[in-house]
C-alpha cells in the first residue's frame, strides 16, 4: 500500500472488509423498521438506513456478493471504480463510478437488491474511495458471498469475470 492509502486507512480508522478492501460504518439510523414490516426474507428488525466508507486498491478486489437491499455507491476520490453487476435476469454490466464523464463514469450508482456484484480498480497502483448507502440498513445476515463454482454454474456465460472476482 502507498503512504497515501495507509494514511486514509489510519485517519478514517478503516478495517478490512470480508469481501475485500477496507471500510468503516459511518452512519446507522436510530430509527428501526420492524421485521413484520419488511419482506419475509429479512431475519429481524433493520435500521432505516446505513452508510459506510469503502476503500479499494488496485491490488485487491471486492468479491462477488449480494445483499437483500438496494445499495447506492457514491464516489469520493482516487481513481474510478468498476462495479461488476449480474442482474436477476443474468445480464452482466460493468459500471464505472467516478468523475470522468466523457469516458462514461458516473458519481453515483444504484445496485438493485438481490443482484450479484463485485468491484475492482482498473488503474494500476491506485485506489478508489467511495461511500455505500443501504436501505433498509445493512446487516451481515443480509450478505451472501458468492461461491465461485456455484455462480459459474448458474451463469456459465460470465465464467471468466466470476473466476477473476471470486476467491473460492
């Protein structure tokens, strides 16, 4: 890691994230949505909303995973971030989150609930610093990390990108 990345991790008190990269939860609404007001697949009550900082380096990747909520990505700095999404119909799209509008980047991206997604930093020796907002609020009970073979079996047409952005 470069000194700049080390400083960001230290100053923002970022921790290693299970999917790859570093994060820190910066907001969790005190207001609660009761389990009986949520879809049946939620295991309990949830905060209205949560938000994290997320930092990913080009030497790493955020592995394919999915959550039960919509996730909104916000660009803060560094290089652009590629967010790789396989939607519920099996369509793969690579979205670019960043500020270079002429190359198709966008400063904000919504990943719909239930889609498989991963992220990477295409620019070598760089990082992307973003925020992720989830509503209803995030809980690790709502998180599923992809198993490479299972995901490739479901989406064989995307085997190459699944292999590159999964760990096992």
